């Protein structure tokens, strides 16, 4: 169903061109949009016209037309004016409204199709059949982006993003739940994740809130794989909150080992921490030690560079690493021990995040 606002805008535009007054009613005679100066009292005439076999008819000096949605009567259009072309203008207006019905129907059909596609609610054969019917190219590079709207109104955010993509008929903007907006983005043959990251950044700039995040799934080559990209973007959104808090744009392809840890069951995580650290928590160190550890990892276990960036003597850094080794039995200067400790820190972060959700 076309909104009354669109109908009103359409009849006003037509009157501005033709100087013919136009009114659109539903099949019960209720006025939905009108350019008539006076209020029309034609409910009985509308009901009579609805029951008739005629597609157009003159009643009480007004020209009546029926507007169909396929084979179903949807609207009654009434035209009147001084011009002798009232009939022709009325036919053109009825044709315009009928085309709007088709366009709106296709638009909402596409939206429903995309929603069901994202949620894996379609059989494979239905995906291709409906895509063909809706003129959506199946074999097209696409990626799904999920925008977490934060404090922004879901509806407002959805409309803002839709406005951003207006005119881009191969991109789709929708929502399947509260709190997020989903973009199914066409990706050009020569484009990649760098272009998607830039697009995500521009979308975030539409909003004043710095608390909003956007995640990007992998680029897929066929429409049947869009749901996979959506699931990956969803995962990237969660994993980003745990391990990449400072990033507002997170791509699934950049999650690294965090993607694996996110899929571990909590009992297995607890067992790992207990076996490696004998019941102790690897994040139970003071701020100085944690800063030292993180900087040591950032510099790829380079003692000289780490001590330089921390403005401490090399021996001071060695002393801290020795102290850490005594308490954990892990020497971060040894690659295998460093990996174990790094993973343990990430596992603890993941466990704390899941406990917070519970």
C-alpha cells in the first residue's frame, strides 16, 4: 500500500502540470489524498461506482476511474476541472498510481526477499527463482555490513542509511531485529575490503554518536552465500567488542585468532586457564606489568625496542620478565610461551565478556 503522503505529493504534482483537481479514495469512499479545495461528499457515489462493471464513469459532474493492483481494485480516482482533457488526465493519473503500486510492491517484495535470504529462510531453488523475478543479479560480488545503532533510534538510523544508498539499486538496506541496520553492499570487480572499510567509515559519519560500530562480513560471489556473510558480520560485531574495543569498523577477515576463541565453550576455556596457570588468572597483574607485557607483544618480543618505548633500562625490562616467569612458569622471550600467554589473555577477556552478558 502506498503511503498517503506519497499519494498527496503525486496528485499535487499532477495538478501543478495539468490544472486538473484529483482525489484518491479507498474502495470505502475514504479520501486518502486530494487537491480539491472543498471537501468532497461522494462516499455513496464511490460505493455505487465500485459495484459497477465500468472502469471509468461520470458521476455528479466528476470523472471516476478505478485503479487496480493486478486484478484487485485498490483505489478510486476522481478528476474534475474546466479543461476538456479531464478524461485523458484522469487516465494518465490512474496509470501513474497503478505504476506506483507496482513499484512499491516490488520494493517491499525485495525487502522481504533480502530479510529471508539473510535469515536462511529460503530453499536454494526459491532463492534463484525469486531473485530472477525481482531482477536481482544472482552472480554478483557482495558483502554484508551490520551497523549497530547504539543509542540512535532504529527507525531513524534505518531511514538515514537508506537515504545514503538512494539510487544505488544493487545495494539493499534493511533490518531483521532491533538495534541494528543491515546493508547488503555490491562490491565491484576491482574493489575489496579497503573500499568496504571506507564506505563503513562514511556511514558512521552520518551519525553524531561515537558509540556506534559497524562490522563487515566476507565478500561472496553468489547470492546464496549472502547469509554466510551476514553471520560473519554478526560474529565480527561481537568479537570486535571483546578484542578490538578501540575499533569502530571491524571486518571478519581481520579477526584472527579472536574468531577461534569466540567459538570455544566456556568450560573448555576455564580448563585451559586452570591447567596453564594452576588456577591463577593471567590478568591479575598490576597496571605496570600489564603495560610491559602488551608493549612487549606489540614489539614482537624485542627487548631493546620495548625498553626504549617504555623509557626504562633494558635490565629493568629483563627483571620484570623474570618476575613474570617465576609467577607463571612462562618466559615471554620464548615464542611458544609468548603465544600461550597471549592466547590466555584473550581467553580471559572472552570469558569476562560472556559472564557480563549472562
